[in-house]
């Protein structure tokens, strides 16, 4: 039996699916031609656009290419509770760990 999606994963899939569908329609692409381009069935495209099926990072990249956007454009915004990493890093006593975290944040913003 397949595992039930967590609420958070369901929200992420819903958000990504909505963005994919919106962009697909904005460029005038049919579900059939889009499915052909990304090598998925029309049923899978429908499931993705309705948040019922997730996609791999590789497939998200491919979808973004077809839709003429970046993969990040198809992702949901970062929740507010995760945006204060820099402040939380200041509280880490181990300097090596703190600097490593700060470097990760800097790279992600580049």
C-alpha cells in the first residue's frame, strides 16, 4: 500500500502543480503536447498539475526547460519560519559548524 503524503508534501505538490499548469496554459501548450515533451502520460500530467503526483528534481528541471522558466519558478516560497537561518546560526557555539551553515546560505542566495 502506498504511503500517505504528509500535509506539507501535499501542499508543495499542489503549489508546484498549480504553477506548472498556469505556465503551460500561459504559453498555449496543450496537456497532450506537454505530456509528449516531458515523456509522461496525459494522466500523469493531470496528476502532477492537481498535486496528486510529485516529480523528481531532474523532471522538474526538464519541465522548467519546456515551460521556459527556471526550476525555482515552479517551487513554492520558503515558509517564514525557515527564513531566519542566519539568526539561528549566530546561536551555534561551534564556530566551524556556524561558518559552514553561513557558507551554505551564501551559496544558496547566489
